[in-house]
């Protein structure tokens, strides 16, 4: 089939949705499909580049406690119309389809089978609450709906009720399996690792408070911090004013170095405060065999197994976080047990398995449309046969 993967964020700028699109693109191609990525441009990026089609310009804006993108163009309607006429997609797969404006206009003009994946989770969304009446017509054009977790399904179903298939995010197992620890950080003190954007919902300040408690109690350890973001200056100021030792701000790192840092970690810590739909960093840590301490929140509980892969603590509780970290550092047998169990759990989320589930869901939706004579006019491929073994029950 010819498949268009639509991301509302500027591709390939790093981010959870764009990484999902990247691996889905690669694995669907390996499964024999003709795939394009449809995105917007930013700065001096080319309008098209290989299998990436860029329409309009992307601009950053705050959303859901983080930073998102809106895409605009004064010529969207004509640009999208010409592109659809040229490409003739059998399937258009929208990731976060209600993010303005590329996805909304593309969905409105689509003559293909329309599938959507919803990635986000939040307690309440003003934009969905006040915009759902406007977007109801767009939602009705979706032939199939995927959510990356039960938490994401619960969130989107609140505003746009319907049938959602839970298909999780994936992880590149090979990248973490072949990584080796960084000798620079193997000089004695055990390493705590944080990976994430420096913003309130990721809980970096909660971790720094817990680290301060650990140091005051005489626990010898080092904290490695990967990432950047609007809270970085506040975090650095906290470290300086409290005179915390052995805290290393590493900034953004390459994918290869990030995998090595996971391998170097004695404990990976993810103290997110909420609004996490899944927890890709937990998958990465497990794939690398890193013991985990993380928040007991909806998006994380479906990824790790309590006590087997991670110790879970209430968010916003630095004392509990410090106690869980201290417990793991003092218990080498528990850490070793988690190191062995992590890769086994992560294997359930390999991109090969996730892509097979997505492909099988495409087939399910297409067969359902064909049975009622409702296939859109741009669908020209053969009707795929059932691949029941590829989709596990929810």
C-alpha cells in the first residue's frame, strides 16, 4: 500500500511523536509498503527531501505543560490538494490529527483511508473542551483510531468518544543492546540518570530535592542530567545555591551517547509529575538494562512492572523518591534482577512488533470499509488479508 504518515510537528526535530513516525516509517517500508512522511518546514529546510514532504511553516507554542507546534500556510488548501492528487495515498495515518493546521486541512481534503494515533494525556484540555464542536466533523472522517496507551485512550475518548485500539510506542532494541557504558563515569560513585526536557511536568526539580536529601544522608552517588528546556536555569541555580556536588548537566546528547548513558546508569530516575501518556524513556532504560525509579502515574504503570522493572513512588514526593533510590543503591541483588528483567519487558515493545500491529490494524479497518462498500476513492491497493496473530488483545 501507499501510506502517508502525517506529523503536525516539524520533522525530523527530536520529539516523541516524530521518533514514533520515524520508526514506523522505517519498519513499514521493511514490510513492503511505499511510505512518505508529511510534515511542515522550519527555517531553511527544503520543501521536499527524499520521502519527506513538507507543507507550510511550523511555529512553536506552549501546550500540555510542554512545547508543541502549529503549522500554517496561506496556500495550504491548494498545496495539499495538489499533493494528494499527485501521491494518491491508500492510507493517511495522522499522528495527533487535531493539532492545527496541517493535519486538519489534510484530513478535511483526504480521499484515503484515514487512521489516527493519539499520543497525548492530560487531566483536562481547554483546546479540546472548547474546540470539540468545531473538530467533530474532522473526527467523523477518521476510519480508525489508535491510542498509545490506556491513559491516552481514556483522555481522548472523553472529548471524542469512539472505538480506539491501544497500540503502544516502540523501542529500538538493537541500539540499546549494543551500547557500552561510558568509562568516564565508571570511577566509583554509582550513577543516577535523568533524561528529559527541563520543564515542570518532567519533575527535574523534584529529583534535585531528592538528590539533596540523599547527599545529606551520606549516600555517595552522582547525578547525570540529559536534556535542556525552560527550567534549566532554575535547576542550575538550585544546584549552585545548595552547593550540590557531583551534578553534571550534559545537555542534549546524540542517540548513541544516550544509549551509553543508560548503560552507565546504576539507577534511572523519571520523576514525572503527570500528563505522561506512555513513558518512552522507561522503555529505553529497560532495553539498556537500567534499574528504574519512576513516578506512580497512569502513563507509566502500563509500561513497567512494579517491583520487577521499577520502584514506583508518588509524584511530588522528594522524600519517597530519595528513599526508593537509596533502597536500590543499597540492594545490588534487586538492581541485578531489574537489569535482567528490563530487556525482556522491552522486547514486548520492539518496533517490529509494534509495526506489525499497526499494519494489521490498517487491514482490519480496510476490510471493515470494504465489507460495507465504503472504501474511499483514492484506495487502489488489494484488500489485505487478516493478520490476527499480529495484534494482541488489549
